[in-house]
C-alpha cells in the first residue's frame, strides 16, 4: 500500500532513492528466504537480475528466482514497488501454465492474493510457499 507520506507529500519531498533501496532490500530478503526453502527440498534454484523502470523511481535492479521442480518452472518475479493498494508486488507463477499468485507487501508482511479471487487464507511462510509450489507442480 502506498504510504500516507507518499500520498500527502509533493513528489519532490519523497526520497525516492531511499524508497528504491528499501524495496531492493525487501526483495533481496524475500528471494533469500525462498531460495533457502527451495534448496532445503532439493529444488534447483537459479537467480537472475531483473531490471525494472518505474515512474519516479527510475531504473533499478532486483533479483528474481527460477525454481525447477516436476518438469515445471516456478518464477518469483518482482513486478513493481509502486502499486495501488500495496507497497510492492512480487509474482509467484508456474511456467508453462502461468498459474499466478501475487505477493503484495502491506508495509509489514507479504499477503498472498491469487490473480483471480480473494486474499489467500493462509499467511505467507514456508509451509504456504511449499503448498503453492506443490500445487503448481501437479496441475495439468
């Protein structure tokens, strides 16, 4: 969710460089967590650098992950820091099926939201992550 500070202050009073640094650190923390959970299960994980460009934030780099399991790839792909209703969005999706779950950062925690439908009933954590990936791996 966009902070009230960002909404009420003119754009020139927000330190956008600091917003980018905080977002990059948050994404790095998330990818590190997901990498550890994946590797603990023996899933192959590749990391790539993704270049994003956003209004006011400019161009910056963040990590993304590609997990290999059960003849599918599952990607953890940062989408944007500036999104409506959240303070950042990262997508978790299966390839080639393109089943997708959005991770929206509310300023305190990640909230799961399927592409269609309400918020995921379980909180973000290792067991929820593993459940999602196993569902992605078994869908036809």
